[in-house]
C-alpha cells in the first residue's frame, strides 16, 4: 500500500472537538519539515541542474494534476513578481488546463499523452527541465509527461510522497518526501501538499538566488506592481543608499527596480 493511502493515525474524527481537530492536524503538519529534511540530498542534486539549464536559456516546467498541479502553477506564477524573471521562464501546467485550477476536471489526470501535448504548446525543447508533481507518484498524466521529456533528452525530476513509485522511476532526479498517513486518510491536499509546497519554495528560491536575482537578502528585481511593493523597494533603497523616502520613490519611478537604481547610482559615482 502507498504510504499516502495508509490509515490515519487518528480515528473518530467526527467526534473530536474543534480544538482537538486543530491541535491534531497541527501535530501531523509539524512532521512535514522533518520529512523534507530527509529528502535534502535529492533536492540538492536537482537544483544545480535547473540553474545550469536556465543559464543556457532553458525553462523550468512543472506538470501535475489536482492539488499538485495547482501548487506548481502557484509557484510558477510568483516568480516574475518576486524575482523579476520574465513570464514563461518557469511554467506551471495542470491536467485539464487552467480551468482545473478552480474546478476539478474529471479524468484529466488519466491521459498519459496529454502532458507532452500541453508542453509542446510552449515549444518545449532540449534546454528545458521538467518536474512532475504527484503525491501518489502514480498519476498517468505526470508519468507520461516526464517519460516523454526524458526520452527527448530533457532533464527530468519529480516531487512525490511515496517511495519507489512509478513516477520516481521515470525521472533522473526523483525527490521523495515521505510524510506518512494523512490526518484524513488519503487526503493528500494536507501533509503531502504542504511538503510539495515547501520543496517547490526551496527549488525556485534557491535557483533564483543562484541566478543572481537576490542581493544580500533583498528581492532587488521584484516587480513594483502595487503600493506595498513600491514601499518595500523604497525602504530597501533608503537603507542601502542612505537617502530619504521621496528621493527613493522618485528613483524607483525613473529606473523601475531596486537593482536598476543601485546600479545607476554606483555607475554615476564611478564617473
């Protein structure tokens, strides 16, 4: 039996008080980071491969179904505003198309050929990296997609929550985060989903830092798409350049990003 399908450590959930439900769910969730830590060597093996390909002009694809697919789309969508990376460098694809982000599409995950077709719409090529996301490690859509990508010579990885799954065997760089039984038996939107989110955060953030998209600990390339981010950018400049808020905001409006302002000031100082 798959670990993700084993019976919950708890029973009689409907008889628990709200507090007991919340405490017990939290107790289960607290085990997830330890499971991620056990998978650290696998994560560490994949990230440099992603960075290498992105430096060559390649892209990073996440493919998944259901919760896993939604998490991939979420992570991909946050890369441009957070790190100033162009749209389309990190791409999240979910079985059933974008409509499946909000509403499940029946049987979409059962098609072994559709994921590759979906990636072909983005002109996928040998420079790209494909990471399959499936808590069970048995989703046909995902296995079919990574298998075809590997056959075509692409670097492939996966994030799954079962050991020795068909998905892990289909890729070059498997990441297996075994979180154990879910609080509600088989509900992999819970601990398994949390584990996948943590690993996705690690992969994308570490890759962006390795690509120079962070300075010190600051998001110097973030898109200034709302007042909160403009304020954050202004505070970064005030701290880095020892200037006032008005000047910082004026410089941001003129140059468009924290990095561009800092480079402009430093280049002019050398002149």
